[in-house]
């Protein structure tokens, strides 16, 4: 994957020196508030390797967000092939993100997500991009609305990968943005 850039960010594949940050965000109670698990260092390393390989294979994925000014890695954002989500077809693509708390509230996720939408619609020619989050995760839902996504209550679902031991995390709200709607917004 050729890195994508914005005014403040570089969106790139993972590097060895990202491992500590990747483990930190995947084990932090604040970051993972709406996820049923926290990852050990070994589990985080394994997931980072899977994500890096997926980016190499597909040309997109959940990629590192680097702050251009100082080279610091803040978290990740990107496009990801969905699987096992009710109502979605094979090949549907979601947009998602995870950010270290010290970078919250600075517009970083919104900036990264907008660049990924541009890449998804203009380079990959995707017909739509979806996103979903736990019902009640207002921070993520607010980003979805800020980047132009529309809530589709008819597509809200019980996430099949959330264990029954975490019933409060099962209900997910579903958002989407079509290529036509994206292009119409860009023309304004």
C-alpha cells in the first residue's frame, strides 16, 4: 500500500516500531470500552501481523495513523472487508478506527476517515462503505455522522461475534455511505 496523506496525517502499513502502541490501544480499558476483550501483547502482535499482511494483499486495511509533524503513531483507521455481519454481502467494506486516548478530540479520526472514504470511492470504486458500532458508543457514531454516513435503523443487528457473556455489547447500530451520496457531497 502506498501511504495516503492528509494535511496532518500519514496513513500507512504497520512497522515493527508500532507494536507497543498497537498493544496499548488493544488493551486499554478506555479504548476498548465497547469491545468484549482486551488483547495480550502476543495477541496484539498476531493481530497486527494479520492486518499488515491484509494491507499488502488488498492494498487497503486497518492501517497505522502517523502524525506527519512528529512521526508518532496515534492509532489506526481504514477500510476492511466485512465477514459474518448480518445483512452484508461478501465483498462489502467497512470503515473503522481506533485511537490512543491522548489523541482523542483533535479531529484525527475524522480526518483519516475522510481520506479513506476518498480512497474507497475514487480509487477502489466501491459502491458503498458501511460502519457499525455498539449501540451507545456515541463517540464512534458521531464520527460516522461527521463523515457523512447515514444511520440505517433497519440494518441494526445483534453482533454474532460478541459473546453472550457481554449482552450489553451485542446490539450494534449500522451506518452507510453510498458512492453516489459521497460524490454529491463532494460537488457542493
